[in-house]
């Protein structure tokens, strides 16, 4: 890229600022398109994983979810790309590293990313055309499909269907969604934040097609847009594309979309309700939240400091503020955090699983305790520990596996959207320096006094359980649409039925060859010949096996400790899983729990424990269960890792009060997993019947583990002595050198490892155990009922009686997920998500997500063979191969490469097998895909079904159902 000159014009874009961001190794270029008013930031970076987004300020005026529906709908075909679902076609045929769209409380963003230049240009083109020239104005079927529509069945019963409608029904089953919306309503009664931008299912059917189209016309204009580019690219080429293809056709309209600031209010008596299960006890199922607006988007340093403060005082059970509430006996859990990313960030303090009559007591204790901290001082060591870990994460630039540029771009909107400095949202060195310098001089005490205790903009919300709400809402929905139908004339009923039939025909019709030809495509020649290298050297350190991964890691050392659990009995596995939740979070002989958290924070960037079972290639009867301790440090601090890990593993004290609280919290968290992620929970129960690793993972994390936690919580006092003895004995059994394999991912650190691990003198232990022969589980419950209006429908089995694994199964999974099942279950059925997959160890599976139906989805699963039989006539599978390879070749961080290499080492997946799979993917033919039809038809006769969701819908589908 040629040097750009400040003040110059590039394809209609005026370059207004050039700013180096040395702490991030970036350079920021700020542009404005003079004719249309579009804003654009380019972050120049030495990174080939390029990112683009176009975003809009979208401020809801009601809770119909119009912007959420638009987010879905504009990706359903456009003027240049008139295919019905270009978004899905891109998933099927692109090398993208990120492709999605997101609706926030006040903005909607459409980001893409790719390492391939041609693919990146294609993605930009499709997304620009989708947002500025969508077919939503000429195809009302898109609104009916993605938003909502009335259906009248063969019995004359009217009901509501729609993808976003069902997505939000699933979301509103969550106590957290209901509570968050209530807090926003209480804090911001006069601004856009009082509305649910995603859409409240009660309000979504109020949205008309005309209002929907008007919203696009009003908000999706370049003058209301925010565009972002990141990575190593010729930015002038990208600017020319944006101008020549789109922006040159627009003029400024001088119509600003304001985001008003709420005048301070004090709303301390807000009450809301969430759907509770019969097993939820009234006296311990309320959630009480105090919220205080702490400033504005411009207070970037203070907002970061507040997050650090709350992490220090409330993240662990022994953190001072959280401990205060847990010891009070008021509730089972407590959280504090800052809700930012909006114009007026607010602090949240929430007491969970409590009683409604504790409201006043909660508020008084909170205010008294915070006042004491402000006046008499905070624990500065704990804050220093969180500061250390925060700096570690900010310097590393961790973005949870997403492209680094995406994290920067989205975070910049936290200020940019409101007219603030975009760079202020992502830079941190000055802010952290100020915090460190002021730590001992009242910085955080003054922050607490001014921002929380001094806030005049507050709310107190009680979110209470209702045992009839789910039924009442279902009945209200049914009554609403029954009344709607009753009010219709015969002609209107006929028109509604005709509209429904037209929608079905639209959904069932394919794209024309001419329309398909408009989509930009990659070819197989765009795929690189070799896959990602996963370096591994099997060596030793102080006599212990060490897996060394020599990689560039930005001066960070990732040191993992894998302990083999194969010597455990099936009955001991849930205790090992509980142990992973306890270690590092409760006291040791040398430190209280809070002191330990401080020690970890001051010396390590990351510390975590977990359990899981790995499959063994070619062996479904045995597995390798592991207890893993993960640490990450700066290179010059790696020596702290073995010392802290040894302390945690060998001297943790099994204190009754500390364990009891974590048991309660873990039980509650596992319950929420079924409500929020029922698809993975259902598949976990199915996998338990198919292989040893599936059965082992179910014992560690599945329904049986949840039942184990429930039983422990209900009988904790009488079982504590036995529990403590078992956990202590388990530590001695697990944490031995014989069970340990080390893993190091770093650059140039291997020479230190012998000396580093010399003092890691765990007991030797006996002989290393053979892989665990874990018996497979019996058939799971077909239905697991939760208080929700939607379902998560899983089905699966073993394919080993008909075939062995082949890389073409990955292509098959893409085809079934994003072609057949997408059309049948998502498009026609209204589910929010769907998946099909095959793993290398013999399992095939499928599951829906936030699905309004059960029986129709199972029928769609049963028709998979019929669909595949027609696939041999398809013109090509190249697009599916390309998208499959996009997943195989997805960019990986150094730590991800190390983890993947470890997984392959333990499971026995050789490099030759990986290359074989790659070759099989690339050589997949339509005939191979069609040939799976007969095999799957035979297999599915004995498939296992497990669905999580609405009890009436599960039972209506003929599933034997149990309550969670």
C-alpha cells in the first residue's frame, strides 16, 4: 500500500486523521466519505486475517425487534445477489474466518473476515449489497419468514411463526434476559434502551411489513453508517470499491439518528417475573438487582477501572464483597459487573437465588459495605492482581478465537457510535498507568465514591419466579391469534391461508441458475495444498513427559498439566469434575481463597482447571479422561506456574462452607445450561450411549452430573464428611507424576524446563493406567422438560455398522446443515439453528436450536436419506468442499495450535491421518454424498432421540419426558 497523505481524497473519502497506536502495533486512519457522509476507520496491521464491517446506529422505538428482524432479513437476497440466502451460500462456499451479523441495544453490525484476498473482496461485496440494496422491499416473504406470520392449520387453529420470534421465545425463557430487560426499563424509561432491541415475543407480532420497510429506509443510509477495515491490504483499492459500487450513488440527507441521554431517575421498586420450574423453591428463586448509571461512553478509563474493581471485590466466593453476601445467607450467588457498550454504562450488583423479602436487607448491606470500602479503603493487593491479569489479556489481544481485528473494530464502536474517540476504546497503557500510580492514593476508593455511591441514576429490580407464567404466556398467545382469526372475514382467512401457501412455495422453490451465477465464488485452486502445521516434540522435563510446541507467542508461555484419570472408577468421575471447580477457588494450607486468587492474579496471566474425556482413534470402548490445569504467563514469569499449581493440587483444604457454596452455584449454573444450550445437552446424552468418551463426558458434565450436584446440595450437611474424604483421597490418586503429561507452548523456553520443574515433586504414583474402559450409558430420556416455549431436538447414533470414517463426511455435514436441514427446520420450521455432524469416532448426530416444534423436526431428520438420493444429480460439491476446508484451515493462535497438537497426541490422530482426511475432503464427489442415503436410512432405524424443551411439545411428539 502506498503512503497515504493526511487531508487527501481517496475515491471520495477524505483522510482526516493518521494516528499510530504503538501499544497495539497498529496505525489508525480515519476517513469520511464527503458525498454520502459515511464514516470509515482503517486499522493497518501486519495480519492477513482481514476484517470488514458495516454497522448502523439503530435505536428502537418499541420492542417489536424490527432491527433484529432486519439483521436477519437483509441477508436473504439483494439486488446484485438475488439468491434467497446469500448468507448461507457464503457459509457453504467461502473461506471466511468470520461471517455473521449482530443486533445490539443501539446498533446493528455486519462483520466478515478472511485471509484470502479474493474471498475478502467477495464477502465485502455481498454484505454491502445486502445492507444497502436488500430484497426486503420487494419480497414480503422474507419478513414473514424471518420475523413473524400467522399460520392457520388444517384444524383452523391460528398461531404465530417466525425465526426471530422463536429465537426470542427461547431467549425469554432465561431469567437473565428477563432481568436485564427489566433493569434497562427501570434505568432508561425515556430513551431507546427501555426497549428490547432483539424483540419481545409479546410485541414482535405488532410489527407490520410497512414499518419494517420504513425502518430500513430510515436507518440503513451511509450517513448513519460506520465502516471498518483491518489488516494487511491495499486500502485504496477497498475504498474505491466502496465508493464506485455504492457510496457514490448517495447524497447526505442531514438526518441524524440521535441517542438521547437519560436524565437521572431513581426507580427502586421495579418487579418482573420469569418462568420457573415446579422444582424451583419460592424462598430461594428470586433475583435482586441494584443498578447505577456510572457516567457515559466517554469515561473509558473509569469504565475499565470499574470492571477491574468489580473483578477484585466480587468475582470469587472469597472476594470481599461477594463473601459478605454469601456469609449473610441471603442468597446462593452474587455478581457485580459493568454493562458498557451503550451511551450510559451502568454498574450491576445482583443477588441470585434469594427470597423477594430480602430486597431492603440486600440494598442496605450493599450500600453499607461499599461505603465502608470507600471510606476505609479497599484491598489493594487484590486490585493489583486483577490489574496484572487485565494487562496480560489486553497485551495478548485475546478475542476468544475470533479474528483480532474484529475485537478491535467492535470495541471501537463503544465510543465511535456516540461521537467519541474510537482509539480511546481500545488503547489502555495510559489508563493502566494512572490506575497503578493511584492505587495507594485512593484512586479506586474515589472511583467507587463518585461513580456508584454518588450516582443519582439508580434502579432496584426484583425478578421473581412465576410457576404459571409460561402457561399464561402460551395461553395468551393462543388467545391472541384465536381472536385474530375470529375477527377475520372469510375472505381474510382465505387470504391468510393463501399467504401461508405462498410462503411455503417461496421457501420450497430453488434459486434459478441465473441467480446462482451472480454469487462470487472461489475455486478449489484457492485452497492451499498443505494444512496448518501443529509442531510437537515429545521430550521430557525433570523426568516427566513434556509435549513442546515451539511457536511465536508474543513472549507468552502456555504451560499445561494433563493428569490422566483412567484409574478412576465411573463412580469417581463426578467427584473429579467437582474437584476441577473447587481447585484454585478455595483455600490452601498457605492461603485463604481470597489470598490465593490474589497470588494467582499477581503472578499468572491465566489459571483454570477442567475435566474432559478424549476419544481414541479406532476405539469406541476406551477413552482417556483428563484433569487439566491450564496456566499462561509472560515468559519471564513462567517460574511461578509450577509453584502455584503444586500448592493448589497438594495442599487445598476441603472447607465445608467453601465447598457447599460452590456446589450450590454449580448446580444452578448447570441448570441454566439446559435452558440456554439444550442442543448440546441433548447431544451429550446421546453420545453417552455410543462410545466410552461420550459416556465419560456425560458423567463429568451431563445430566447425571447435574443430578449428582442436586443430591449433594439437598443433603450437603449429612454428606460433607464423606465428600471431603473422597475429594482428598481423589487428589492423592490423581495428582501423581505417573499420571502427568506436561505441555509447553512458547518460544525459546524449552531449555528452562528441567530446572523449572525440578521442584515440582508430586508423589511418583504407580504404573500409568491403561485407557479407561467406560461402559456406554443406557438409552437416555427421550425428553427433558424445561420452562421454555421452544425445544432443542437431538437425534443420533453410531455409523460403524455401515461404514468407517471418511473426510467426505465433513462435506456431507455441511450439505445437510446448510442445505437440506437449514431449509426444512430453520427456513420452513422457524427454528433459530440446526446442525448435522459426524465425528471420527463413530457418531453421527443432528440437533435443532430454539425450535418451535418437535415432531416436524424429527420428520425432517427422517427424510434425510430421501434428500441425499437426489444429490447425485447436483452439478458440483465444490462450494461445500471449499467451506469445509475453511473450517479445517481456520487461522489458529499459538495456544490453539498447541492445544490441537496435544489433542492429536493423546487421541492417536497421526499427521498421516490428518492428511488423509484432507485429501478425502478435497476429492469428495456428488456420487459419494448420494451413497450415504442408504447407509443413513439403515442406521436411523435404530437412532436415539433426546430433546430438551417445552414439556407439552415434547409429549405431543410422543416422547417419554422427565422434568429437569
